[in-house]
């Protein structure tokens, strides 16, 4: 079940920055022109202004390995195996693409947690392709990077780096101009304060304040051309409580411009236990990323 009708926890990624989405014909949409509109209407206006909706994807086939795949050091896939298993899936790369131009792809492959080296029967291969229009499901794809196959059996890990060119109709500042968090001495305290602030808002079910904080992350919708259905109705009725952040560490992404607490399996540590009416419990995860804008003294949610 979702916190909000629009499944905020996962869709937001799910994603301040000033949104400066480009129009194909008339240039940038003015931020000031959009100020008086609700955030969900601004999102839909930006998406509707695009004459093209290209979607870049990575198609992955893997067996008996875990992977950490990033675009511009933003995590796209982080899946780690406890034992040998296999899968074949496709993931959008757009969430890591802030603007048109050259993009950097990095991949790190590791063995299952119960093994020290990549096993002989391990498989990892991938390709990068482009859907000309994500709203058109005709199977038409342009191959950006042909299939690359791993040849690293017996090694403790395998890494691959490359670059590719992307053309997208949006442009985001996001975290590119934010402070380098690796140089912030009190980052742990800043993270603690940021999480406590949002946790209280969630536990108090203060939807107005929550939307103010989280609405900046809706750039993710624009990147994936996902229109919103409107204003959220609010939190669910059941009480929820922040779980202790045990065995968590500070993880930096976005070339040290993004931070969050995550566990050894690379999952966000910001989780809440929800007490349902039928005496059952469930856990919600908020996969939020924080940045520190230039001149700011408090971390802000950016993705």
C-alpha cells in the first residue's frame, strides 16, 4: 500500500533544484512564470511542452553476480546477490541524465556475498539503447552501445567505464552546483538533523510540510515523462514510526554532491514501521538523497 494515492515513496526518487526544463521550440520555461501554479501542474506543463520524449535504457542480463550501475555517479541499479541467481531486465537511464551532452556510465560487478570471486558460471552483459519516444510502444530502439560481455570469472570484481551522448528535452541544475560533501566535516550531524526533521513531519502526518520538502524531487517525473494526477490526498490513517538506523553508513553519490544513510545492501536506512488495522506491520522505505546548496547550512532533499 502507498502513503499517498500517487505512490509518493517510490515514484519520487523519487528525486532543491530550480527546474529549468527546455522547450523544443521556444527555449526554457521560465521558473517565475510557473511560480503561481501547483507543482503538479508545473510538471505536467513541462512534459506537455516536449515535442520529443527520448528514453535511454540499459538492458542487462546477469547470473551469479551483483551489480552497481551508475550514470554520472547517480545509482541506476544496485543489486547484490546472496547466492547464485539470474535475471534479465531493462532499466531507464534518464534519472541520471540532467541535461543533453556526454554522459558517463560506470559499472561494478561483484560475486555473490557467499563467494570471494566471480564464479565460473557467472554472466553479465548489457547494452544501451534509446526509445525515440517513451510514449510510443512500437519496439523501435536505437542501439547506443552494442552488447558488452563481462570476461572476469575468477576475479574478485570487474569494472567498466564508458561515455555516451544523450539528447534530452530537459535541463536540470539539481546537485551539479552544490557543495562537495566530502569536504563537509559535520556531514553526519547535518544528515541526522535532516532525517529528524522529515521523520517528525511524517509521524505527525503533516502533509503540507511534507509536500513542501518533497515537491523538489519531482524532476524525476519530468525525466521519465510521467504526468502527475494532481494533489495528494494525504497520509494514511495508520500510525508509523521511524525505525532505528542500525548498521548504516554515509554514502556519497553525484560526484560527492549527494548523500544519504544506507545499509550494507545499499538500501536507504530511512524506513518506517506502519501499524495496520489488522494488527499486522509493514515497512516503508524513503529512498531520499540530500544535497547542500551553495551558501546553505542545512541539507535539502533533492532526489
